[in-house]
């Protein structure tokens, strides 16, 4: 493969690492896994406490809203009553006014009201006339006084009504700001709730790891893969691998190439189409036809089989080897299919899968990538891992 592709896949894998590596191990000691369990458990507790508090707060706000709604309808009733009182007063004023008008007509001596003149002069005595006039005057005075009072009452009630209306507006504002507050709390709860499955997933993942390594006899301060659950040491053997697994019938099997250190070339025969370091290439590309069996480069333990580590979905097998205490990792990419499963111990005679072109690839080939000390999805992030990638020929013999 070409460096451009490598760079692209590197960036993409880096992006995917950011997404998936949180569950693909940072921890090197069992304690770090245990700490992760504790950390995410605390986080979950915090979130649950937050949700409980939010629920309480929402209840409080709901009660407040209910009280305010009651107050608003009380105020509305008061406004209606005040208006009724204003109407009543106005009607009374009108009535008094009409009554006074009728009575005042008695005074309209000068304006030629004959009927009234007749009435006045029809008085039997002057005393009677004065009496009548004084009654009329008293009545109109009384009405004037009542009307004045009513008008004051109307003005007061109108003011009160204005005050009640503005009180109602204030209550409505308060009501809508409480509704906003309620919405905010509910949105916060939804957000928190949305992150809970992932937190639970983290707990589950790390708890499984802890359980797994505890079952393997690891204690908290053990370094995974180094002081406990150590893969078997690479067996130094020159034992010949049979040619019976060859996928292509017509080709003559060249037989295995095995070094004195117990490492072998992963394919019987095959041609190197791209060397390590060529244009930033992080591995060794080997071609030998689709379906060609691929062997583990040395004895070790399979720790990853799948196609979800690479963003392009390349099928990969990842193996950890123990070279006298140094962890060495080998990665086989673009496989057509797998022949091993996670946790399986393999040796240099184990077919781990078959040559293919899955993922970002233009033809059947094997991309063999190796690192020392740090393994992708084993004990570090992809970022750190890339700094520990080595030339496979450091261990693997040239064909
Ligand atoms: Zn490659």
C-alpha cells in the first residue's frame, strides 16, 4: 500500500481510536482497570443523584407553577368583580344623575317651563313653596354628594383594576419563567440520561476485564501480560510446517521460512509488494494470491479478531508474543477470513486466517504490522502504539 493510504488510514484509525479506544484499554495494571470501574461507578452514582435532584426540582417548580396558576385565576376573578363594581357604580351615578335632572327641572323657573311655574304658583302658601323648594334642593345636594363619592369609588376601582392587571401580568411572566426553568431541568435530565448507557457500558467493560484477570490469578499491582496472564514465551523451533494448508493448488509451496529466534515469515512463498518505512508505510505488504493461508509469526496469544478496529472494516487478527519478557505484537490485516479466536494460544505453525482484500485495499495482500512493548487495543492507545511500531524484519526472517 502507498503512504497516502497509510496516512489516510492512520488519521481515520486515530479518529476511530478516539471513539472506540476508551474501551480498548489504557490500563496496564489490574489496578488501573479497577480504578476505571470505580471511576465510572462514581460517575454513574453522580448522574443518578443528579437525576434524582432534578426530579425533585421539577416537582418543586411544578408546585410553584400550580400555585401561580391558582393566583392568576384568583386575580382574574378579582378583576371581573372590580369591573362589576365599576359598572354598578356607573349605573348608580347615571340613576342619581337622572333623578337630579328630574328634580332640577323644578328650578327651571326662568326658562319658561310653564308646567313648573304653575306648580310653584300653585303652592297654597309661600311656606309651602319654600318647603317644596328646600326639599328639592336637599335632594339634589344629596345626589351630588352620592355621585361624587361614587365617582371617587369608580376611580379607585379603576386604579385597582390596573394594579390587578399588572399583578396578573407579573404572575404570568413568573409562570412562563418557571415553565422555562422546568424545561431546562428536563432537558438536563434527558442529556444525563442519554449518557448513562455509555457509563454503564464502561463499567461493564472494565468489570469484565477485572473479573477476567482476577480469574487468571492477577492481583491489583500486576502488570497485565507482563507479571500476570503472561503469554507463553516464543518457542524457538525450526520444526517444519507442512505444505498441506496451501490455498492455491497450482502454486508450488515454498515451505516456511523460520528464524533462529522462533519467528517465521507469515506466508509460505509470497512476494513483498511494499516494505516497512517506504513512504511512511507502517508494515510489510505481502502478496501471494487470495485465500493463501497466513501463519502466526511466532507462538503467542490471539487478543483481537474482528473488523471493527479499522475504520474501513479490514478484517484483522492481533497477537501478543512474549520474547523473554518483552511483549511483541503482530497485526495481520485485510484478511479474507479468520482461523483463530480471541484467547487462543498459537504457534508459528498455526494458520490464523487467509489472505484477502477487506478494508481499504486494492487487491489481495497481507499487511503485517508489528510493535514492541505497546499493542494496539491491548495496553495502550492507538496514538502511543504508533510510536512503538517496528520493522517486522527485526524479528521476522526475510524470505
Ligand atoms: Zn500495508
